[in-house]
């Protein structure tokens, strides 16, 4: 009987003979892959022992750990890769990236060259970072300018870039943010007296960067407006010595 020859055992089709065409999967392409092969019994060979097989190097010799061919790329290529990976999650300041590159062992000159280039193309922009940071932290956390300035300095943004960003927040913005913070916190202080509530609220505002004068005035206005602790108290916020308890 004449016709096409039977299927080759190395055809790239499934191994089962009942599939269309009757083709078989090559032995090396089992449904479970190479990991599906039965392993030989006995201890595994030592990967660093005399019988270990290492990939051949460019010149045909066995590559060994520490071979120059296995080293990463040039320092600037490494720096670019590290910076791009870091910027994928969130914006970073130049100093944040510089510190990251230093921890990765990138030479200072290579790091500076890459950061300069990133700055030229707009991937690193401390002024834009500062504006976005101030806008987000002031609206979301109610931070005052003093706290915002400290956070920017910790991230490496200072001088003109920081001042221009902080100028986006004025006195009225701070007062309104402080009022919102006090009103939000007040509901959890209904079981304490006015003196205790005042001290806690002023302390909360102080931790967010508000000065004592503004904090005390806002707290007083909110408590008076809500009728909180209307009973006269000689040791209250209008009594002598109350300011001594401010943080």
C-alpha cells in the first residue's frame, strides 16, 4: 500500500496516538515538561563538585563563578535599570535615587551622569515632586507647612523648589485643615472633660506641624461652636496656666 510515511517520533504534536493524524509528541515535550520525568534514585550530584557541568564560556572553556562574562553591564546601564525600576512604583527625588544607587554599589560618576540625563528628560523633577507631595499630604493628612517642609527636606528637596511648593498652602488653608482635623477627632472625646479634650486636640495639631497659637484658637472655636464642655472650669482653656500644658 502506497502513501505518506508514518509519523516521526519527533513531530511537535501531542503524544497520544488517538489524536488527529496519529502524531506523537516528542519524548522531550511530555505534558509535564522536563520536570515530569522520573528522577533517578540516589543523592543529587554536588553542583560544585568535580562531576558538575558548567556552561561553556565564550572561548569554549567552562564558565566559573566570578567570570567577567557573568558580570552585569557597565555602571551606567546598571544605574539606568535601577532608576527606571524605582520610578515605576512612585516618583522619586534625585537624592532618593542617588542614595539607592549608592546602596547598589554604582560609582558616583556613573550615578551622576544617569541622574543628570533623567533630569534633562523630565524623569526626575524635584520641583514637580515637591508640588505633588505638598498637595497630597496637605489635603489627605492635613499637615501644616512646617511638617511638610520637614518631610520635603528628608527626601532631599530644599531651597527654592520646596519654598515654591509650600507657597501653594496659605494661612486660610492651614486653618481650615486644622478645623477639619479637630472636628473629625472630637467625636472620640465625648467622654472626657473639656480640659483633657483641649490638651489632646492641641497636641494632635502640634504633631502635624501647627503652631500653638493657631492650634489653641482652632480648638477653642470648634469646642465653643459644638457646645463641648460648656460648664465653667477654672482650669479650662481660659484659666491661668493652661498654656503651660501645651506640647
